């Protein structure tokens, strides 16, 4: 048995990405979202314009990097069906890299990484954002959209 969990992150820039926010959405509907303190001076102009204005609206989302390990691993344990593997589904390598980094490389052994970029239907992703009036470049919204637009290939 396995459970797909879709991940998306927002980060400072492409050259030296520092995590700003992370969203996790289980295919069963459970969600996790957190925002980290960031240095605005390290943010690209795109991030300043498209990402930062979307932060600060989720209650209790801001955490320290030190707290984030415990919160993510606790959430993963809560959503994990008994003895099931969790597949951490990402569509962009930096999402996995930042997830791995925030867990200090201590990803639970029952969590497996899974690149799903070729399984995300871009039209469905776009439809999700439009239908729900949710802006892109918000980690939780984008993780939700990826979950919605994911199609397993037999």
C-alpha cells in the first residue's frame, strides 16, 4: 500500500534557493503548510513580485526552520496509513532538495521520493487554479493543483 503526497515549495531564487514556504497535500485530502522567515535581500525580483505578497494569510503557518522538521514528520506520521509507504511527489528537483534539506537528510525510511513532472496534466493544473480562484506561486495552492492534475500512467 502507498500514499501519494504532493509537495511544492517557494524559495528565494534559483541560484541559491532558500526555503520560504512549503505545502504538502495527501491524495486523501490532508494538508500541511508552513512559512519560514526569509531575508528579502536574497529574494529575486520575481519572488518579491509574485510570491511574497501571498504570504502571511494562513494562521499559525510561520515557523522556525528548527521547528519545521518536527512538524513535517509529525504530519507525515499522522496521514500515513498503517505500514504504508508515502511517496513524496514533486515536479521540480528543487522541491525535493529543499524538503530533504529541511529534514536534515533524515527523511523517514517509509517516505520515498517520486518525480511526477510527466504525470501532471498542465491543463488540469491551470483549470484547478482558475476554478478555485487560487493564485499560483503559493506552495499550498500549487501542491493542491498538482494533486488534482496528477494522472497515474498504467
